[in-house]
């Protein structure tokens, strides 16, 4: 049975736009030009990856090639069309993963998460397991755990990711996502709700976690239906937000199912005393008569 396509709701598109931002690689021109994201990948519009021979185009030395692929840049309308095509490409994979009916708010929040973190991270998440098990409220809280990344090798909370995860959780629960994301003041004078720039949350998972391989898209074509997305492994990038630890996810699953955590007996903190050495007593020998 082929997997159906589903359009992303307008409110979810607005959420994604607000966090992806619309950078311009050359503000001196009329249209939008390709730019390098913090991972060194050429991007244009609202997070659309520039492809060359079926692979993401990387490196500052490929600037001329990136501009040749989009001569004269693109208009805002063309950027809108690219974003909607990218979201439509992800809808079969998302609908394949979700085994329960999704309302517009739930579908939109999950689409924003998948666009930001990748379908493979969603597939391996406790969020999806709780959702498919019928624990939607506990699944909503899982959004908030995906807000950390490594900067200079140190695991830190990224304010842009925190705002985005709060917005997605609110949309998932049918609440006002704008109010939820505005509850955290941006740093460095940034625009509220924006995650581009220093806090760009482009996720490449830890080593060994599968990543959805981008499909080659031909203008006017639709992605293949009825097949789950292909996966491959990718090494982590320099700005790599880290998925929640396995222990944290197991604890959340137990809490959702009403299972208490088992108590672990305390380990012995003192060394057992050794037995004192046995003292051998010698029996007196016989006295010989002289």
C-alpha cells in the first residue's frame, strides 16, 4: 500500500520559517543567494541544501559552483516553493514512522522536528516510542530534551534549540507556539525565535546513528511511495546537538508507563577484614633420661 503524502499545515510552516530564518549569501543583490551554514554546507532559502551530483555541496572553495547552480539567486517565492517541496519529501517517511493518527498540530510539530533533527533521529527516539504506545503527553515532553549540542567539545544548552523545542511541544499539545517560544529571551540581541547563526541547530547525530540519505529530487517529480526511507551513517559535525542519553530516555519511558525505577543496593564501601593468621603451637618433646 503506497504511503500517502500530507501537506504541512500553514502554522507549522510558519514555525519552521521563524526558526530556520532566511539568510542571504549576497545582500548586495536583489534575490537570495546560497550561503554556507556553520557545518560548511551550501544552503539556500529556508534550509534547502544545495546538491551537486546528488550530494550536499560543501566547502568555501565551492562558492562559484554554488552560485552557478542558482544563477541570479532565487526569489522569496521560489524559496517558499523549495521549502514546501522539502517538507513534502519528508511526509512519507514521517507517516511511515507514526503508527497512530496525527492531528494537524501533532503532524506539524513532528515535521518541524524531523526537518531540524532528521527522520532517523525521530525513528530512534523515545518521543516516537511513547507516541506510538499511546502516551502522547509524555511524548510531548520529550521535545524538550533535544536542546543540547557540542561547542568546542563541550556539551551545552543552545538557546535557539530550547526555544524551538518549546514551540514544537506547544504546537503538539494544541497550544500557542509563539507564546511558548517567546518565553525565553534571545541572547546577543538576536531575533526572538531565530536559531540561525551562532545557534544553528543542524543535527548530525552521534557516530553510528543512522541518517536519512537525501533523495535526488527532479523538478516536478514526487518522491517514491510505499518504501521506508534509506538510511546510512554519517560522522558528527562540529555543531552537533546531541540526542538525550539512553538512561534519560529509559527513565521517561518508565515514568510514562507508571513503572517505578528499581532500587539498586549500595555497593560495599569497606574492605572485608582478613582473618588473623593462625598460630601454630608446638607440643613439647619427650625428655630423655640421662
